[in-house]
């Protein structure tokens, strides 16, 4: 895919995705009609899960994959 990867921070290790993030509803079309089938994902010990349809990544807040700004600053200053 040529688009930048969509990353969503979540509080729960079990999440769902239907591909409708960023799709605004209008009078004739609902966002779910433009997405993909709803899939449930389980975030594992890596701290992240990726949707197989739209490649949206779900990252568990405070988990290993959560890149907090203070961690990035430490890496940049080292």
C-alpha cells in the first residue's frame, strides 16, 4: 500500500476493525458500506495487532509497541 500506516492507540487488548476510520458519513452512504467486513483482533505480547484488510495497526497503550514521546526523546539524545 502506498498510504501511510494508520496507527490507533487502544486501552483494550481485544479490538475490532471495519476499515471506516476517516470515512465521513453522508446522506446516501454510511461509512460501514465503504469499509471492509468487521474483524476482531487480539493484541499479543508484542503490544500491537494489524488488520489484514486495511493494515491499520492497533497499539496497546503502555505496551511494548507504545512509543511514548519521552522514549523517543531519550533515543534521539543518546
